[in-house]
């Protein structure tokens, strides 16, 4: 059973609501370099999920944060948005971040390059009694290694070699979960009822990844909509967004999709900010990122943020790790 924690007095004293809490602790940890405060703001037995690997415990998070700062000592985590539900006693946040940083130390991909890069990440966090107790971490590693100047396939093979037995087991488990039950119930932490944006999110994701109905896309996206896949990868307009997702449907034509979490908040009188975490499972049957079909099973976890006005998306941010997808496709042991 997951350990129960008393209400975090440090968090409750400093921060009164979720957005302030998330932005505040991110600034403390990363920009004020108070890395040890992770032990105060995260549960001792926290689980962190990403396609690069699984992390267990706040102590391991401290070590990983210190390693990242050695590689990128000037890294900033600039909060672009926090979409949330609930409160600090029991709540949820989806935190979108832009990170400018300079590579001055070695990374898992190679020696320091001295290059300045810009990345987009999302952290989905469950909050219990003023501490983050579970997290899903989404990174745009393909955009990162491209800016660093590393070869894509070499980096992907290196990532595949670093897959632990635990990560490989989790990837297979998640793949089976999505394939067996793609329409599973949405988990909405911090809310007693289903989020009102769940049907919209489900229809949009299903159409983008599985169906490709042009009329539905044009009904759900404004003509001037913009899709941000990374700070260095932007798609503008309905037709270009349609083409973008067509490429993914070719790569994974038999995929299944699971909508794993939705939360949203209103803005103005006729808009909503929506955050959706989703999973895709399928067989690699078409090209992507320069790699021909391999027939390998692929699992993706991603997060999408939408700014919706009068029922249509005007801006989308979608983050998932394409490099980890390549690593799965190139993994000799899968």
C-alpha cells in the first residue's frame, strides 16, 4: 500500500493553492538550486513514470536533478501553464514548462557540446496532503538531441541499451493495457465527477490518432490554430495539423488509444484550458523520424494541452518522447 503522509506543513504554510504550489516549488528546486527541498515537497516513496525510465523515491529524484544540473547548470524551468483540479489536500496539476539551457556537462547522449537549447516538457502530478505523490514526466528528447547535434538513430540505440528490465516490463504491461482496454475510465484526481471536457478530449484525440476525419478536425480546430510539438517544432493551420497526424497514423495504423486523465479550467466567458494525458499502443508499420517499419510493438504516453475558444482549439501543445519510440523500434530485445 502507498505510504500515507501527514499534511505537509511546509507546503501549507508557503503555498495556498495548486498553481502557486507548482510554480513555487519548481522555482525553488531548479532556479534557486534548493534541490534538497524535493524531500519536503515530494512523497518519500513517489513513483515517476517516463519512457526513458522509472524513478522511485524522492531521494533518487534529488540525484537525478543534480545530474541534470551538472549537464545544464544554467537551466531554467519557465512555467507556461498549470492546468489543475482539486486542492493541495487531494489534487492534480499538469504543468507545461519551457527550458532554456546550455549543455556544459556530459549527458546520457554524449559529451558536453556547449550548445544552447530550448525544450518543452510537461509534468503531470498527483498531489496528496501537500506533497506530490505520483508523477508522469514528458520530454521532447528528439528535439533536444537535434539541437545538441547528436545522430538520432545512435541516440535512440543508446537509449534502448539503457532500458532496464523494470522499464521493459512496464512498457509491455502498458502496451497490453491499452490494447486490451482502450476505452478505460478516465481518472480525474481531485474531482468527484468526470471532467466536463472529457468527451471533447476523447473525440479529438481519437480523430487525430486513429480516424483522421477531416470534417471533425475542421469542426474542432479553428482555421488559425497552432500546434506546438516543441519550441523548435510548430505546425500552423487546420490542413497542416491534419497532415501532421496523418503521418502518425501511417506509422501506427492499427493503434489503440487510452485517455488516461483529463482536467480543465475555464478562461474568459467562453473558453477552457484542457489537459489530457493519453496512451497509444500499436505496431510500427510505417516510417517515422527517418526509420522504416520494423514491426515492433510501440507504447507512447503523451500529454496534450488545448486552449479552446467557443468549442474549437485555437492553440495545442502536445509532448511525447519520439526518441523513446525510436528506441523501442530499434530495441533488439523487444
